[in-house]
C-alpha cells in the first residue's frame, strides 16, 4: 500500500511531501501507522503557525485521508511521524 504524506504550515507555510510503501516500515513504524489510521482528523482550531500532516492512502479500495496537527500527535504515533520526517523533501 502506498501512503502519500505531506507536511504543511509553520511560519512560512512550506509544503513538503513523500510517498512511503507500507512494507518499508519497520514493526514499530507499522504499529504507529495503525494508530494514525485509527484517528480521524486531529485539528486544533486555535493553533497558529503549526505544522499539519496529511496522510492519504487506500484501505480496502476506499480512499482515506487523515490530517493531524503536529501539536496533537500522540506518543504512540511518533515512530511513523519520525519515518515521514526522514523522507520529506
């Protein structure tokens, strides 16, 4: 499964993106991705100049998209977020 990842926002509003394959994730990154998938959008409407991660993928042939505000990333998601950050361009 391809996971399209984007990180946008911050003071300059820069957009970075990458694509990951599910099978390139190690076990802890895979578990962290499963935690991300369990969430719907996690947004803090009061946050300013923060980064937002957007993940799009297909699950059972159904397109899914999840947006997560950086300040709301939970510890159990961090391994996947670290993988994404290492691949962003």
